C-alpha cells in the first residue's frame, strides 16, 4: 500500500479497522507472527468491539450519498459513521443546532436511515474464552446465587 497524500483527512473507524486487517491483525492466537505492532493490536481489539466491525464500504458510501440532503459537515458525518446514533438523543450532540437545521422530522429520518443502512451491532460477546464446563460452571452459579441473595461469597481457592 502506497500513501498518495499524507494527512488527506480524518478516517472512519471502519477504515482504520480495514487497514489493520489488511496488515494482518486478527483474533488469531498466532497473531504474534504478523507485521502488526502491539499498539495496533490494541486498537484492532477495541475497534472490533464497536459498530465498525459490522460496517461495509458499500454501506458507508450508500449512507454518505443518502445524507447529502441534510448538508452535514465532514466532522458530523464522520461522527455519525463512527458512533451509529439510532435515537434523536444521540444525534443532538453530534449535529450542531440539529433541531433548527433539520427539524424533528429530519432528525427522525436521519436516525431511521442510520438504522436501515448500517447493520445492527453484534449481540454476542466477542470474547474468545471457552465456555465454562462442569465443576467451574457449578461453582460460578452457586456464587451468583449467593451474591443475588445478598450474602458474602466464600473463597473457594
């Protein structure tokens, strides 16, 4: 990959995640062999838990085209892409004077468009830990019952 223009503008979280994937970042346990710095793995792990992991380049292009009618600033558009606001309350801090510029109907249309164009976020945990089995699961269930009852859990180790 060759840099054509340095500092051409801000990147979306999806673009950063896509770049890290192209460098070889993954949740793979053998990832120490890839040409990715440890700090880049931390960024990759974080972005992989955000809405960026479900976005596609086509969806971003579609959203940018559809949102031209709202006359959004580049920073506002970037924040919408990164944060995926789906309620009017989430739009207000992103778009300056949104109630004056867009009105209630425009804000509602924008949130519906965000929800329609971008996929829903993952509901499953991204943890790669194996599920507990046998004695571990029983001990954990017992401790949860004790905590729910308001008692102090006993040390088991």
